[in-house]
C-alpha cells in the first residue's frame, strides 16, 4: 500500500511539473513545431495503385449526430472525385489532410440539401491551392442552378480573397464552378487514365432524376447508390462489383421514432418520419440487392438514423447477418482500398 501511495505521489508530481512547464512560452515554442508536423503531414492514403473510397460523411439529416452528412471520396490512382458533399463533410476532408489539389470533380447524386450543403467550402478548399480551372460539378438537371446560386452568394468572398492574396493564391480565372448536366442517354460521364465512371438512375420519388454512380478502374469496381429504394436498375449496374456503398434507413427504428413522436403530440415530426420511409432502403433489403448483384462487399452509408451507440447499431443491422456475411456499417473515416491486379478488399478507418 505504501509503495502504491509513493508511486501515485511521484506520478502526480510529474504531471504537475509538465502542467507548469507547458505554460512557459519558451517550452511552448519548442513543442509547437512537433504538433504542426502532425497537423500538416499528408493523409495516410494508400500508396499502391488502387481504387479506393473514403466515407467523408456517413449520416443523414435524421437524428442528432456528430457525424457529417453524406459524402464519399473516391480515389483512382492519384486522382480524387467527391460524390456528394453534405454538411460537415468538407471539415472531415480537411481534418484528414486530404490533398485537395488532387480533386478532379464533384459528382452529385441529387440536389437534396444534405448532399450539396458543403459545396461552397469544398470550392474554397480546392481553389486556394491554385486550382487551374473552375471546379467541375456533375449532377442531374438543375445542377446549374445550384452552382450559380453558390457563385452569387460567394461573389464578394471571391473578390475579397483575391484582393488580399492575389492571383498566385486565389486566381479569379479559376474561381467558381463548371456545372455539367448528366445526360442518361450517355451514361459514361468520365473516361480517362484507366478510369470509367458510369451514371444511372435510381428511384427516389419525387426526386427525378436521382442518380447513382459506378467507378471502374483497372479491373476494380465501386458502386455508390445515392438515395434510393430497392432498385432493379441498381442491381443491374452493380453486377459483380467489388464494393457497393448502399444507403440505409432502419424501418424498425424510424417507425419506433414515428410512434413515439406521435404519442408525444409532435405531429409534424411524426409526419416527416412517416414520409421518409417510402423513398429509402432498409438494411435487409440493401443486403438482398447486394446478393442479387453478386457484390463482393457491401458498405452501408447515409445512415438514417446514424447509430450513436452499440445498442442502436445492433438494431440498425438486425437481420442482415441472416442475408449475407460480407458487409460493413460505415462511420466517418471508413475506408476501402482495392489494389489493382488483385482481388483483395482492405477495410480500415482513417484517423
């Protein structure tokens, strides 16, 4: 007991000394560069040639959560594409030190606010590293209204930053967006350097068209569902894909929330919870779709509601294990890497 008390006293003394020392300016100046190295070092992205995807936003607008709203970063070789950019997603990209000068384009599945709200911040993050041209934004009909609205809202911001930093940092010739409306009669929207990106329609009524995307790169493939109900078209385009990112709404949990809010007298929220159930996919149905498509690995994203603890996680994926084995419930930072010339599927979490 005496030894324990002595050890505790020594540790407490050491903590006190450290606490005092880090308040001395000279010590702070010595320590700060070490912290800066950690903050400014490049992201821990795969070095081998691969097709990879990073969940930069796993949540939906439903439920209180500290997760970002829907966003997936796809990396083919050294080039980066951002699929949807919901609230908080750009902050995650910055926190993970993603090389924003590698971003080639943004692909929007549809124009709901939780898929576009961080577009202005993403524009800034890619423009200031001296982007050579306007930020390409692929999307359904109406995408030009979205980009024009952001440009008008941020017109003064663009001017002020250019006046302050000059063309070397914030060039006006590359400010703003280049909207590209996707024509589903020409589904291959990008084809370069071994990468092919195919757009196709999924049902998310009354949103029309709602899009999904398939990325094929040197024999590896990733499909991103966007918002949809169970979809035969999605199954068709996902045939034999390595990974399917499928949105998921727990009908069980949401219906429980609906009943609770109704009994509590919150009729407006109760109606919203009722309405959202007819244009999203339950995890069990998403697992069935993945099986029918012959997908090797299924990742649930755009989670409604995003689980906040192990109890809700268990409820959210209830029944999935009886359908298939190879699946992941994503969080912000979930990453999948598909090395070329391989069948390996690496799942990890980025810090």
